[in-house]
């Protein structure tokens, strides 16, 4: 079946540090891949997505590239801000199946 | 921007009691979902709902669970007799007709604590 594995948190970084949150997946067919973010007290929000191999999703300075050869979709940001503190979820959707999520990674950015 | 609203934000209930979690999806959306996240675990799919019936459900969604759209605006999840292991964050989501890939809108969740 479909599954997503993402790195365990929490991750604590200083402002302006480089961020990587690893995500790998297992899927039948050709999934679409997503990163969702949950800010404190809010719902899950779509951060970025990629629908086919080698696509790069980007938003708010975050990027992730769909790597079929390594079945990965790692989230990166070159310089994090305090306002990026949140929980980040990697997810996939394949065919008509519901979204499958990872466990989430809590990021704390300190000034 | 339209939102999915979930109430209450936190509910504490005694084991064996019935609980109803409420969601108001975006008004012109047609597809509705419940997910849950047990603390420290993955966000898991429970059920999807379209055209006034369940379109898909997971193994978790057993006879203790039911969903309803009673009045065309609310979308509820009922747990008939809660167990300790039902303690989790429950997320509602909705999606419009013809939505693009990943076009879900999620609510902020209801934290259910069963004691």
C-alpha cells in the first residue's frame, strides 16, 4: 500500500539557518506529492505540491523536488524565519485514494 | 478566504460516552473527509463522503463511527461509545467539484481526550 515516512522531530534551528526535512514514499502508480503545514491553532494548509517526477514545488521560500529514482520529496528552505515554526507533513495522493500523510515534523525556529 | 470550521477545539469525554465532532465545510464544496492523528502517530484517513453517502472508509472506521450531513451545512463525526484509544486530533476537510490535485481545505482540528 501507499505510505510516507518523514524524519522525526522536533527540529530546532536558529533564524536564517538552512532547513531540510526528509520525506520518502512508497506508492503504487504515479502519486502526487505534497507538503502541508500546520501553524499553531490552525488547520493543515497546502504548502507546495508536485505531480510528476522531477517537478519542483515551491512556495514561501520552501522547495521540494519529486525524485522518482530515490522515491523522495525532501523539503528545503535556505533561510528559515521564526514565523516558519510549525508542524510540516509530507503526503501523497495516488489515483482516487485518499491523502496519505507522514507523522509530521515539528520545526521550531529561534531568534 | 473560505475556511473549514471545526467545533469544539478540544473535547474531553468519559470512556463509553457518545461524542459528536462538528465541522462546517466550505459552502460550495461537495467532498468531505475526516482524518485523525493519534499523538505522535501519522495523520490517518477515516472516511470520505460525497452525495450524501460514504464513498470510502478505512479499517479504523468501524461500527462505532458514523458520519452525517444533517442539514446541508454541517458534517458530523459521531463516535458511539468512546474508547481510550480514540483520543486523537480529528481533522475535517472538504474539496470542491473539479478541484485540482491536492485541493483539500482542512479545519484546525478537534482534540478529543477520552478519560
